[in-house]
C-alpha cells in the first residue's frame, strides 16, 4: 500500500465523518449568557454536531447595548470580531476590539464583552468542551 493510501485508510477509521452546519439552521434570538444584558442572536453551530466533539464554535451577535456579562472561565477561550465594535474585559483590564481583532482569554480569568457603538457586535466564540 502507498503512503497516501495508508494515511487515507487510517483517517477513514480514526475519525467520524465531517459535519457541515448551516448557520440558518441553528439561529435563535435570546438574551446573552452571564447576566442576560440586552438581546442577542445566537448561532449554536457546534450544538448541531454529532457527539463526541471536543470544542464549542459559536457565532453571536450582540444587539446594541447588549453584553456577555463577566464570568469566570475554566478553559481558554477566543472572541473574534466579525463586525461592529466591543469592549472585552479580562480580570479587570479592558480593551476595545474591532473587526479582524481577537481576544485570547485564559483559563481562570473573569471575562466578558459588551457591544459599543451604533451597530451590533458580531463575534465568533470558541473554546474546548469541558470534560
């Protein structure tokens, strides 16, 4: 068997098939987590992936005036800004974020993010599934 054939055979038996999720199938309006400050549109993308899975991958749009309230995290977490502007806080230090910027937040920190400005804040949020 060629090396490529061996790799393909190993991959075929070692991993579940890929999952493709259309965000329009997982969208819902709800208050943001950790304080229900304002309203948001949530795209719970990884919730639609068959088990087992090892990470969360979500898109959330914080409507004007909304925030994900301060909360402790038990894992590293990334907030990536798609559009709009926001202020992220980690352990009492705050930074402004705009499109194309990411905040890498560390396990054990107390974190949150709030929408600022006149347009909604669209984020990708990703973190490992807690075991």
